[in-house]
C-alpha cells in the first residue's frame, strides 16, 4: 500500500516515520510513503501557496493552482475522470523525503493498471475518522492525503479532486499534518504483516465482532473477546499485586469461559461510562444485553 502526503511542512513527518511499527513496515516494504512539498508547485519568488478569501473574513486560504499541479505530478486525475483499473502508478521508491514525483507523461509504458487512488482532504469539516474507515482504507492500494492549512483549501480542489473530507475529531488543529499522521498510522497497522500478532488488530477497541474472527485451527479456546464496536477491556500484567491493588482473580484462574465473560462485561462497563454512543451501533448478543441491563441497574 502507498500513501502520498501533500503538505507545506514536509519536515514535520521525518521523526514520525522513523519510529515504531511504521518504521519497520517501511523498512520491510509493507507500506510506502511519499511526502510532497506543496511549495515546489508555486511559480513566484516567495513560493506563495495561500491568498485572501473572496468575500472577506479572517485568515488565508490555500490556492487551487499549486494543489492541482501537485496532483498532476502524482498522476491524480479529477475524480470524474478516474476509472477503476486505469489509475496511474508512478515509478517511486519507499524513501520518506519531500519531493515531487514524475509527471504522468514520464510514467513507464509498461506500468500495470491499478485501481484509482483515494484522495482525502484532512479538514475539521470532514466525516469522522473511525476504525471501520481505517479498515476500508487498508483495502485500498493508494491513498493521497491533502493537509489543509490556515482557513482551509479552496473548495474547488475539494469538488474536483477529493473523494472525501476527513476529520480525526471534533476540534480544530493548526493544520492537517497531525491528522495525516494519525490516518497513516491507524490504517497501516491493519495491513497484513505489519503487526507482530495479526490478532492484535482484531481484539482491540472498535474491533470486529467475534463472528468475524477466525477460530484457531488447533481448537484452543480464545481468552480474548472481539470488540464488536465496543471499547477494549482492561489489561493487566505482572506483578499480580501492585501498590495494594491485585489483578482480578478471574484472570488468574485459567478458566477461559469465565475470562471471556469478565472481559465482555468490562467492555460494556467501559463503553457505557466513556462512550455510550457506541452502544447503538455495537454488535450485542442477548447475553450482552442482559449484562448491560444489570450494569445499568447498579446505578439506579
């Protein structure tokens, strides 16, 4: 999978992509990232990327022309012209450095057609970024992330090129760079081979339901419990007692069925306390609903 990030601050990403799981994924070729300096596509001595908004008002707006040229250099056509199976695949490596890729005309004639990329504008006005959307993007071959700045991006860029606007939360950032890093991290960890344990991306907050998780072939019962859209359960490790607090006995008795039930109850408790809105779309069994009613009854 490949990410392309268009930004006026390419240096922002240097340390982010040089640490942790993402660094290993890049080194092993499981994911590639290209960071592209928008100012490369300006034509004045000051490398101007913004201008005053029509109609007046505070702030500045990113100009459409540099962004359009950046897209052209990446082989990104307007969304009305993108046809599945005819996307442009530039000849690029996995290096993380600010650069412009070769224009479409320089692409190899032998390059194989690929599905069109997803072009995403990071914006406070966008749809919420969720784990479900991260899984959707992880099934895409190429994602282009546009980092907004100032008061935003000229809306014509959004209309012509962007498949969606995306927000990572109900707050306003000074730019889309942090949001882009979040999207890359959340998406790439779902790719096969990125995590040391493939089950790690299944048994976690906002994860899939039990029915969507393959049972181990050796028949060993799972002690985990699929999130089914809920928050994750609490985790403990050694020592069994710390600062006068002991690990719940259920986790120490080796009874997998009891552990599963305890973990599910804790998921329901934490979700009800911290994110009750998630319960509406969660995958809940009859037993889950009974547990939830009992938990609610404790506070009445």
